C-alpha cells in the first residue's frame, strides 16, 4: 500500500514536473505553485484520502510541504474515525 507521503509526492511530481521534491521543501516559496494549482491540491487531498478540508484547514502552513500535508491528512483521518 502506498504511503501518504508517496501519494502526495507522486501527485506533486506529476503536476509540477519535478522529481526532486524533499519532504520539507516549501512548494509555495519555490514558486512552483499558483492559486489554481493550490485548489487542485485541495481537491486531490479530499478525493485521494476521503477527507473534508474545512475552511480553518485552508492555511498555507498546512499545504506548504509534503510533511505538512501528510500531518494534515493524518489529523483529518484520525478525527473522522
């Protein structure tokens, strides 16, 4: 089974056309992400992990890195269980 980190990395690599994303690399500071892609990222997370991203979750810190995204997904998955 593919890990949360692996799924996020695969999605980002496919859409950002880079294979060199480190788990703590800031995808926003790097200039790789625009506002349209940020919304695609939210939809990917909701669909792939069957969770609902609430308005209070929509902070850049939750989406800045692969690690931050994985932590958000873990929190949302635990709270949904």
